């Protein structure tokens, strides 16, 4: 078990002499995700010879739906404004705070500490000591902006309650960091960032960028010991994106600004898992799609989310194009999202393709 995870997803400039790791975004299909030991063992058994950036502990591919429909519906200070079956982005329930009530950060918590505790206990049973460092456990951290938008259904309402949700996320992140900091990989997950750029006219991007980077850096600062991966996303409910990108302009705009802000704060820029494929589509193989990566700040580690098991040649070409546009080695290889909405067979095929490409890239 000691070589299950790579030493670190390193910035692109330091990656040349390391084996290229596979990054696992998170979830598995049921019933594999119902038990942490089963999930961890599945990842280990299906990785082949590839190293992993960490072992994911995500257990429920529908966590956001359960959080919205079960958890928030039981919060006394909230009342449901609209119901929904969560079958699409326009079919999600949302809430408001009852008149005269105040929402507390404890009421919107995600219980990620309990999830991590179960994962570490399972991992310690699997590898109870011995030579080498134990693998890191990855805990997915939904961005506070995304949670506020899901919970309250509009930008204005989300803005009102963002301080409370931000405090809740920071509290859980800080506790995770305090208990397991150097054994953790925290993955900050945020479709809302790229969706916000998609919805905003370009003249508004400067103000939007300032707001987004300030909010994201606030979450990152709550866990200074843990290793962070920033997972951008286009949404994947029912394997359907919120929108389909035509280039990476908004992502690079945000990442450059975040890099600059973190540098001012004396904080490191996390490695970025950057999806380039949506839903069930093949990865884009038009070089123009990747052109904006030429303007990314040097030293930002990028793990392209390109692996689609049904399109191995397109996946290989997309990885090559991403690296060519970066002008530096990629920091890993990955699918665009977790495996929770795939079948077990498709998940295994995706991981096998990712492992094959990681080995191929490491031998060049």
C-alpha cells in the first residue's frame, strides 16, 4: 500500500522526472461507495501499476441531492420555497430562512469530518503500518458558493447567506486539517465558478473574478497543512453539464487571478484538476480549444480531465494538446468527474485507460 499515492501532485515545472499520477476525482457507483473499505479497496485493485494522487473517500455520488432534500428540509430555521425531484438543474428544491430566524453554520454542515474518520479507519485496517508512507486520503469539499446557490436558488439569496455557509465550510476544513493535515488531500469542488463566467457578460468579468478569487482563497486558507486540489467543473447531474465550453478562456482568467492573489497572501497555488470534456462526449481535439492555456501562469500544476473510456484515441490526443498548450508537463491524468454516475464496468475501463496513459506519458 505504501506506493498507492504519489508524493504530491506537483507544479508542472517539477513534474518532468516523477511518474505521472492518476487523479481520481471521487465517487464510485453504488454499491461500491456504500462502505469506505470497499471503495478504497476498489481503487487500489483497479489502478494497475499507476500511482494515485490520493485515495478518495467520497461515498455518495448523490450527496448534493440528499443534502438538499433530506438534510436541509430538517433544519428548523429553513422552509422550502420550491420542491423538486432533482432530475435536472431546473428540478432542484431550494429554501429560504424563516422570518425572524437566523441560520447558523452548524445547521448547514456537511459531516465531512465523520466521513474522513471512517475512511482513515478503513485505510488503517488495510495497511496497519510497515515501510513507506501511508497513502493520503482525499476528501471532497464542496465550495461554499455552490452550496449557497443550491440551497437558496438565486444569486441574491445566496449572497445574503454566503458568510454563514462560508463559515460552515471553513470550520469543517479547519477541523479536517487539524486532525489529519499532512495525511489529507482536500479537493475543493466548484462548478459555480465556471458557470458564473458563462452567465456573466465579459465586461463584468473583472469584478466577478475579484469576488470569486476572494471567496475561494478564503476556503483554501482554512487548511494550511493539507494538500489541496482545486476541481473546476461544468456540472454533471445525470451526466449532463450545465453548459458545454468552447474554450478555456474563463478558467485561465480565474486561475491566473487566484494564483496572483494567493502569492500576495504568501500561500501556495493548489494543483488544478481542469475538466475539458463534458457529459458523455468525446474530448475536444481541436487545438483551438486549448489555446488559452498558453497564457496560464507558469508553475500552475494542471491535471487535465480528458479521460473518456469510449474514446481512447481522442483522450490521448486531448492530453497531448493540453500539454502542448501548457508548454510544460501535465501534473496528472484524470477523467472529467467522479465515477458515481458510471457503471462499475465503465469506471474500471476509465481507470484502466488513465493508468495506461499515465504509464505512457511517464516513459516518454
